[in-house]
C-alpha cells in the first residue's frame, strides 16, 4: 500500500477516534470543535505516514504527534489532553507504519 493511502486511512481512523472521544463532552461550537479535532488528528497521521526522518517509527510518531498538537493546545489551553492524545496516537501510528 502506498504511503499516501496509508496516511489517508490512518488519518481517517485517528480523526474518527478523536471525534468519538468528544461525543460525551459538553462544549460551545461543538461542530467546529469536532471538525477541527478531526483535521488536526488526520494531519498528524498523514504526516507520520509520509515522512522519512532517520529515526525509529515510534520516535517519528512522537515527534510529529507532539509538534502538530502544540497549536491546538495553545489555542484551547487544554495542554494535557491534547498533547497526550497527540503523542500517544503518534507513537501508535509510528509503530504501525514502522518507519
């Protein structure tokens, strides 16, 4: 399977999982928050699957999961859940794609 297709599938799965975890939460601008979370997590997975850093897959995932989660964490001021979810998801995707 090509890296682009792997990135699309991984991104859709990570994005959907992220949105699913938000369903029970009460928030203003619910639709906007869910679309933003999906796009953010999709981007993380897509970049991990299509990057070629000379490091282990899990470390590649950790790096991009952390770097790409920072803007959302700054905007929402929800550092711990956003960074934790981005880093752990990034590591899992990095291990799966095995860079």
